[in-house]
C-alpha cells in the first residue's frame, strides 16, 4: 500500500506531540486494515473515527477513496420496481452507496427449472454499460433467474441476489390506441403517442347533471386498439390509474364494437329502472354461445372478481382483490378464450370464453374519471442494451419471433 497510508512528515520527525498522531505511528498496520476491511457501516462513520485519530476531514476522505481504489465493486442491488418481463426482460440495478465504482457490469440469466435438470447453465451478457439492460432470447411462459456483478481495475465483485421473473404466456402484441375510430373526444383524451388515455366528465355531463335529481345516465366511453386479430395467441399489458372510478379492460368483436360506437351505451342509475329487460331479446340467446366481448372490471383501486375466478378474494363480502400495478391480457383466438393476469407475477385473475367468429380488437371502457397506459416495449426503451449474448461456452442463443395477422376491415389498423 506504500505511502498511501503514511502520516504527515512532520509527525514522523516529532514536530508535534499530539497523542492521536503518536498512536497512529505505532498502529499503522491497524490503519491499513481499517481502510481495507472497514467495520463501520458508512463513510460518515469512518470519517468520524479517523478524525478522532487526528486526521483532517480532507485527508481522511482521500484515504478512504484510496482504499476504495483497490477494491472490487460491492454486489449490486436489483431494483424490483423497475425490473419487469414483457417482450424481453428489463433488468435494472444500482450499487450500494459506499461501493467502489464499476467500469462495467456482467449480467447472467438462466431458466429456473423446478426441480433442476442437470447442472445450472448460465447465459452471459458481458460489458454492460450503465445500470440497466434488456435480456432477450427468452422462451414463452418460463421462469428465469437473473443476477449481475460489477467490474473495475481490481476485478469482478460479488454477484447480486438472484431475482426470478416469468416470461409472458404468448408473444407480446404491440399496438397503439386508435384516436380516429369514433371515441368521444369530449370525454376521452388520448395522448399524442397513442399509448395512454384519460377519461374526464366534460362539460356536457356537467350541464346534464343540473337537471338530474333522482336518477342519472352515465355514458360508457370506449376506446380500442389499432389492431384487429384474426388468428394466433397474443399477450399485452397495461397499467390502470388506481384512482379511476370504473375501467374495463378486455377484447371484443370488431363488428359489435362498431355498433357500440354508433349507438352510445348508457349505465342507468339503480334508482331508475324503466324496463325490466324482458323485451331486450336476452332470452333468445343460447346458453352455450360465447359473448361478443369480455372485460375485466377495475374500480377504485380494486379488481372485481367474476364468478369462477381462480384468485381467492381478500374480502369475500365484496368479491374484490387489490389492483396490481400492471394487468395482462392473453387472447387465444383459435380456442376462443381470453385470460387476465397480474402482469407482475403472472398470477391468473380470470379466464372466460369470447366469440372469435370475426376480427377481435383490444378494447377499454370508462365510466367517470379514470386513465390507463399501455405497457412500453422493452425493445423501445432508450437505455443501452448489450449486443452480444452468449453462454459460458460462447454459444449464441437465437429465437424466432411469431408473426401476427391482422384484419383488412380497418384501413388505419397497423399490422402487429
């Protein structure tokens, strides 16, 4: 370590008789051990202890920095709030506050099989710049373990704790919200990038409410995605504002959604029941026929659990569960089934049948104030991503993407 740990020259020559410096002269080895293997919890703790031995704060900071210069980075801490699995896995981390700096990082991942089949085989992404990267080449509906470690002049540091994430059950469908297909511009505001929508009451409802005393009609506003699906299995995710009054997330037949736009739907107040519904034609529908649309209802930070939901209710009297930060929707067109997930843990919330006799669109309904935004693709994030992904043996991993077909009935729709 050399002169890095030497005390001032005038102390060695005896120009000062400070007992603190005298103790340091006798205990140089202790100081060296103190800097290399600090038993204090923080830099502030080291500053205070060394200051008691006679070091100025400026010199003490230099000693601490010099000690870190020969240290490998500490084990990174994975940011679980910003890490997620979608079209790829986005892994985000940070170094502990008092860690030595890292020049770059190495990310490793593997399938987490239970029970494990053979030796664990880690795949590696080397020389990652920054504290976030995308991990691709993933199989569908698999659990992956990931870890990361830093590197600097002193070598590689310890690995972070492993984090486990499940990949989506189907290829991710990328689409935008359709801002040209008949939605109410008075009550729905679609963002410029067409990835978010907010529902507002608007002046028409305010003026109508002035004459209402005993009952009211609340309009259901609908916005759809700019794709129409005619085959395959697809998955997408969105986040609903927990302060939303009522939001419905799901899918619907394109033809029925067109009728919905042409004839605005109303929700009637429970105090106002002008018709029992016996003339509505509902009695003529066959019991086995799948409905033309299927929606999961979210409101006031809760998910309404329909009958048959595999998720047990936290509040049996209310039949609701807490709203997850992200909701996933998986449509299996050939089977005529749609499933709803907690998109963080991929825990199933509900599954039901839906009529897939024609093109099917993602759809979102609003009653009252609310909002949601579509999940951003990992591939479109601005963070730098590693270009090479290899195993310890240097083998390349490749995975083909599944094509998606769209309906020709909607000219503005974008192929997915």
